C-alpha cells in the first residue's frame, strides 16, 4: 500500500499524456537487491569506478572532508560505500537515509556490530521532494554523502534546488561528498543501462510489480519491454518500458489503455561534464574544494563545503 502522496504521484504519472513512474519506485526490497546485482555487472562501470576512486584517494578525501562529522548518507542502500570510508572519515554519527527502509535497517544492524563507536540511525524517507532532518541528526559538522551519481536522477534544475536545500542543512562547517558520473561515449553508456544478462531489464520491469503492490494495479509484466539508452542530445540516460501489445491497465482510482509501442518513462540519469557539475554545486551555494577522478575520467568524486 502506498501513502497518499505516493498514490497521488503514481496516479498522475500513469494518467499523463506522456506516462511516467518516478525512479524512486524502482527501490522496493527486490529492486534494491536487483540494483546491487547491477553494480556487479561488467557493463555497469559507475559503482566500481567510484569505489576505485575512494580506494585510491581515501586518505586524501578524509583530510579534505575532515573527520568526526555527522555523516548523512543519502540513498544509503546496503551502506557498503559509507562503511568502507568509516575507518578514514571516522564519523561520530552515521545517518542512513533511504526510501527502502527495511533494506537499510538490516544493513545498519550489521554495521552497528562492526563499528560500535559510531552512533547510527536509519531514516526511511523520500528525500527527493522536501527534506528536513529530524532532531536526532546532530546539527554540527554535517557531511552529506551522496555517492553513486544519484543526483543524475534529477534534471539539472531540480538538482540545483535539491543542492540548495542540502546546503541550507549543512550546519556550521559542513559539506558534501558527492559522486558524479561523467559524460562519455554512447556505446559504453548504452551497455551500462542495457546489459547482456538483462538484470537492468528486470530492475526496470520490477517497477511495475512494485506499482501493482502500491496502488493495486494490474500490470502484466510479461507484456512490457525494457529500453535503456543514452540520449546524447539531452545528455542523459533514459529508461522506458514499452507495451508489447495493446492492453488496459487499472489501478486504485484510475485506468488507461496502452497501445502496442506506448512507453512509460521510468528514469533519467544525467551525465555531467566535470566543469558543469562544479558550476552546479557553486550555483547552489557550495564551494568545490577538490575533485578526484579515475584515469579514464569516467567518474568524479567532488568535495564541496557549505
Ligand atoms: C542509482 C540512479 C545512480 O542512474 O545509474 C542503474 C540507477 N538505473 N541502472 C543510475 C540505475 C539503471 C542508477 N542510480
């Protein structure tokens, strides 16, 4: 069952002239596991490229970002990226924010055993719209940790608004450590979002299963096909689901007909030029202090202070 806000959002998206489902609905418990599997795929370079940057430059990242902060992990998932940085960043408090809260709760339970000196909280919430941290998150020295290039799910304008809101919540001396996927050749990008095993296809199709649960819809998943490709003109990956056949779909409070070939837009993932990512941060009130990239310049990790 969806909350009223999600139900309304789904209803509006499904009924729109250009139907869409927000990518946040990709992440139910199964979707989070499928995303973990995507991160293991040879074609999906972002996770391992970013991990290699953290691995190689971790000590310097910790020097620049500073130790002893409250580390707020946005879209924490299995918390693996943050956990690897704990020995270097030594946060006093770790706050794992994720829309898929049970998934993150389980991960956090294991982490508490390994790092008893760090106070840990899991927050199950959608931070994409409005975003206020509860009292339990300490206000001094907040370091937002936003890896994986999830910022790419926003349009650049939405990203700007989101970053301004983050900046306003940084507290004194706070900052952000963010991962940004950089623009690159189309073949590499196409393969990363349409892999040979079909894991990304399963991940995308799973959104329909999740929507069936959330608003009691009757999507027949076998009647839909995954598309994931780089739209170079718009500088973004697009994921769509295409109806294989004409069909009627119903959900709580609505219904519509899809003709064969009709598409539902499920995700954008913007790819940035490094200079544009820095401009975006600075336009949002941050000051970029340092950028780390891999030798191919496929991915950037940026630290910026509030
Ligand atoms: C988690 C949003 C960064 O855009 O690469 C992976 C999600 N979608 N494969 C991305 C995703 C399809 C991912 N982000």
